[in-house]
C-alpha cells in the first residue's frame, strides 16, 4: 500500500467546507484536479469523473468511474476506483472542527502492482496536486 496524505486548515466551519466539497456539479468552477464529477452523493453511488493525472501532461485528462464508499455530512467523503490487482485507490477527505475552522485531511491510499512504478517523483506530483486542490477548496469556501 502507498499512502499520499495532505493536511490543511480552512478558516470556515466544516458545514461550509462540506457544502463546496459535496457539490459535484460545481467542481469545474474551482477544482484544479477533478474537472468533472457526475453522480449522486450517497454510499454505493457510481460517480463519473474526469481528472488530470498528477505529474502527467496538462492536456490529458483521465476519465473513470468511482464508487462512493463513505458519505458523512459534514465529516467525510471517500471514493474508490481502479483495476483490482493492478491499481486501486481510496480517495478521502476528512473534515473536523478545529477552533472556528476546519482541519482538512485529504489523500489517497493506493494498492496494486502498479504502485511499485510510482517512484518518488510521481508520489511528489500527487502530493503537490492534492495540496493545490486543498488550496482551491479553501479559496472557494472563502468566496
């Protein structure tokens, strides 16, 4: 297993952060990584996504279907996707109240044979992309 984990503070309550994070229809308005997400916000729902592959060419977007495995307003959103045995990911966002704001823990657990091909450069690119998504989320919440 390979874990990529980021953590940030957003100066807004978890309910406000959740409102932006859970609004898939508005992802194209703010999200630099997940360009599109279409589907219902409920456990078991399949969500069609289009995303830039971190560390990949800027002109190439990856299309895939994720399955929501955890939807807990306003505390957690998680989805899984990939090819069993080759590469599967569990993408997560965890929101907790911290003072008058929100502690955001965002990342992904990768499993499968392809993880041995990632290398430090690929892992760093994923981390950088997730951190950029965190900043964009915070900016969107602040309006």
